[in-house]
């Protein structure tokens, strides 16, 4: 059996009883960072063999894990902190287990993006977990452009040395959206810093980024909601004129979206709404 075991993201008190028991029971523990994991194991009095599994050895280590599972051993997989397979190569082991019919189980536990989402206050239900953005500025900007029209709160992980450039790029690509930077979650210096993307970028120009960060940005639907009433007042006349001229709903949406910088679907839905209303009259 393969056990995917979450570990605390900061506060050791968040380790579950079930996770401790699982780590005590297995034959081998595979860890992203063996030194960090040994500190955790020593704290909870957990012995056993610890081996490394990370991005740079996942080919050979992954094959070894599958071989040991086929041999009947019980294996635990842990990441540096939080849930395995999220922003680490653990998911490839899961894919291999599924392909080869090997049993595995996922233990629930601490996950940074879930904690940050609840604490952000940016959304009720819908979110889009992105994880780490590409390191190069060019590819990072391209990825942000792809996400620009996505709905729901966008959730990113970011390192302290890249936070400033990432926030600056987000402010340029996403515009004046509300955002939250969650820092050092569950630790002594836990902090939620709120503001627009431009305000957060300015804040961290004056403040040295320290610790581990989760960046949450309101999605396209939230950002455009505040434009909803203005859209009805300012654009309805244009929509009705175009409809009377025989222009299709799709063409109207494309034209006004390009002019106003508002998501095409939002305008299209309003075109259909007005079109339906006109027919009833």
C-alpha cells in the first residue's frame, strides 16, 4: 500500500494522529527533503528508513517505489510541507499506481492554498489553483494572460525572491483587482496583507519579502461584477442599435468586448437578455 501523507505547513500541532500512525507503520518513507522530514519524524518519535524522492531523482526513485510496492512493502510519500502531489512530483507516483493497479490511499491534512483561500475573504466557493508560475518573465506573463479571463479566485504559490516581480506582472496583466498575500501560514508570523495588486506590489517594494507566500487574486467574474451596472446603463443603447441593424449577438459581443475590455461572455449574455426582452415586447 502507498500512503500519501500530508505534513504540517508550519505548526507541528497540525499533524494528525492518523498521519503519525501511518508513518510509524510503513516500511519506508520517501521524502522530498530527507533532512526536513527527519526533524518532523524525530519530533514525533517516528523511526524507520527514510529515502529521497524529488524532482531531480523522480525517475530512478519512482521506479524503486513501484518495485517495492509490487514486492509487498508499505510505502509513505511526504512532501516538504502540506499535501503530497500539489506542486511536487508525487502525482507521477499516483499515475503509475493507477496504471499498474497498485493500492494507495490519501490521508487528509494541512494544505496551504485551502487555508489561504478561507482566510482571504475573496470568494465563497469557486477558486482556481495555479501553484507556481513559470520562472522566466516572458513565460510568466504569457501564463497570466491565459488566466486573465478565468473565473473564481486565482491562487498562486510564490517564493520570496520572485514575489516582487510576480506582483508587478499581475498588476499590469490583471489590472486593478483585489488581492491578498498570505504569509507564513500557521506560523508565529502569519499575516494576511490585503489591497489591490498595485497596492500590494508597492507594499513589497518597501518591505522585504520574507517567508513562504500564497497569493490570491479575485477572478475575472468578481473583477467585472462592479462594472455590471455601468454595463447595463452605458452599453444597452449600443447593443439595441446593433440588434436593430441586424448585427449578430456574437459580433456585438466581440466588438464591445474589444472596445471596453470587459469579458465577451458578460456582454454576450446581456445581448441575449435584451434580445429576448425585445421579442416579448
